């Protein structure tokens, strides 16, 4: 284990970070789209909630085909969201409140409007401009078939043919998401040098680190061979193709980026963080990304994807503690993000079980996550108990997955509907525009039940559960870092001890069960009588040691 992990308490090891999906957080201009000034206005709310930092979704200049994950310029702010001066005001305000600021960086692909890709389109085959991307000749007598059989994660072929300067059909370029998002070729040294410049640009502006999109991507198998299961990525909407993801060369990139961050940390003592979106098959492979000289942390998605089952949760937590924490890093727990169905809805499925059960499970899962050793990331609106908006009309959907596949099965718009802040009708305080101003996605009438003003006034709300959990997490030395010890519990109940006496238990069933600790819990996700753990409920206790 690296000595830096054990000699100092580093803020990121047990931080709670709030994911801000900028366009849906708060609109300051009245155009119906959230912006950086809106984020700045919401900082006191986040400080009151008790988070340690924020992760901002991409706000760079972009055609917004994939809502900013198609970046046209990595070193500026899209006018939709403000400008660099506003960004500087936001980071200064966050620093005054003690809130860290992480940026979302997208190194696997860019926008087809990026100046380098526009240059590549007008360049000749084999040119340095095309070498920055994956351009290749097609197969077949006339080159009319794609260079290989890969499919894009968002549907359709992973290759698009270009028209050359002489107006003839020409080479093909690779895009593992959409044609508007060409993949960078990280085997070209110019690409690495450009991203070095990007990192330093934002580090010089004072950011505390980066969330790295598709961190297991970047490199493709050098021969670009056919895949034995070319539709696996589209079918699972995950990084499954072993020829396109998780190539060994990617680890050299993270070693270099870590060195850049350490350089800035050495200057002023402020630890900069790299947290990766790493989608790999096993916790053991995940752990390879968080070795002491690579990423500080990587999101552990197995908890998010685990079914509501005590044995399943225990298995994924145990594997993470063994394989990831064993590297000297800490596990980065997530229950939701901007790509997933909201927790209340996900845990309430099938629909016949009712929304009340989904809400109870989501509350219990939140308390469980906050009791685990390591860092936790909270997606905006989870603290309000927002369900997924599942009935958005087709004509308002913006997700390229829907437009490329025609299917609503995996669309992401439902978790991205702008937040409700106040009032009884849309726009629920989200936009400051004139009466009748419309948020970029329509808010349902039932959002009134989850508005922030109502949540703050109701001590039984999701918001107070999160706030109380965060306050206790900060106050109790047993939480955050440290080991976890499992308790013997009845079937369907998960229990563990943090430190010497902090107990967390979750009843995954619907019927009450005896609690593992006597007395009244410090905090519970639902009503609990002394000595009883209600169904679909999590609770924390301080034990006197006699019942452990």
C-alpha cells in the first residue's frame, strides 16, 4: 500500500460528491436550460445538504447532440451555460463554502464539429489530420462495407463513410456511440498532448479534479478485427466488446494524468482527484484502474446494478472491499447517475409492487451506501426521492439512443427532467423566465410532491434522511474510512459493524424482523420500534458491545 494513503487523510477517500446535471439543475436566464449561474445560486442548498463536492456534467461548447458528451472545444464554456468568467465565479463561490469542484472530461470521443475532426474530413487518407481519429478503408471491392463488424453502443454500425474532396465515397471513421461522436485515436501522440493541455487549462483555473467519461475506453485493438459478438455493446448498452474497451495501453494514460495531478498537488498541497467511469466485467479488473499510480478512484457500478436482495448486496460489497480497497484506494459507491433509471422507480419494479415500496427501498439503499467505507456519489434529485418520468411524449425525447433505435427501453431522458424547486406547477421554480416559460424537458404535475421547498419543510422527507445521514457520517469517526465486519443476521437481512460499535442493518424483506441491536436507532430510513427492524428499512445504531 502506498504510504500516501496511510500517512494523510485525503479528502477524496471518503467524500460525498453531488452530481450536477447542469442543464437540469437550475436556470438563471429564463431559456429553460440550466446553467453555471444556476449552479452557483444552488451552492448554499448543497452546502446545507452537507455534500463535500460537486461533479459538473459537460458544459463545453457542443452541438448538444448527446447533451455535451459531444465536445467541440474542451477549453471553453458553451454560451448555453455561461462563459469562463461565470465558471470562475462558480469555482470561487464553491471554494468559499468548502465545496470541491470536479469537471466531467470526455477523452474517448469528441464532437464531429471539433476543429480537428473537421480538418480530418477535408484531409486525404493517411494524413496526420486523419491519424488523430480512426479512419480506415472499407471492405469489399469498392470499399463499400465497414472496416469491421462492430456496432455502436447507442445502436447501428460503429462506422460511417465519408465523402472525399473529389466527391467520391471514401474512407470510414469509427464512432462507438454516434456518428456525431468520432472516437479519438490515442495511439497518435498529438491526441495525448492535446489532452495534457486540456487538463492543465482547467487545473490552472483551480478545479479539484475530473470525472473521466468512458475511462476504460480510449484505445482500440490495433488491428481493428471483427468481434465475435458485434452487437454486445448495443444489446447491453455497456462496454462489452473486448476489442474496443479495456485495452492495456489505457493504464499508461492514467499514470500520466495522475502525475500531472500530483504536480499540481505538490505546488499548493491541494489534492486533485481523478475518478473514472470504469465499466469492466469484474471487481478485480476494476481494481487495476485504482492502483496507487493510476486513478484515485473509479465508480463501482455493481452496487447500482445489484437486484434488491441481501445476498446480492453482500456479494458485491464484499468483492469491492476485497479487490478495490485492497489496492489502497477506497471504493466509490453509486446508486444512480444521469444514465440510469432513478432509484425509486428501479427498486419499485415490477410496477405492481407499487411506488411506496420503491421509495422505501431507495431510502434504505441510501442509508446503506452512506454507511459503507469509501466515497459516495449522489445524483441530483435522489435527495428529493424523485421517481423516473416514464411517460414523456416521443416528440420531446432528446436521447440519441431513442433517435437511433426507435426504442424507449433504454432512454435516459426520464432521469434528466429539470429539478422542481418550489410551487405547485411547472416550471416549479426551475427557470426564472416569464410566466409560461418551459423547461427543456416537461415536468409532470406530480413533481410538486417532490419540490425542494416541500422537502425541506417535511422532516420525514428524503431530503432530511440524506441530510441527517450526511451529518452523522461526518460526525461519527467510524464512518467514511476503515474496515467493515459482517454480522450474523436472519435471511433477508444484511448487517455490518463499522469501527467498534456503529451498526448498520438493512431488512430487504417486507415483514418486520428483530433488530441486530437493542434500543432505538440513531437514524432509520423508516419507522422502527426499539428492537425491531421494519421491512424495506435500513437503520444505524451505536451498540454497547453486548449484542455484537
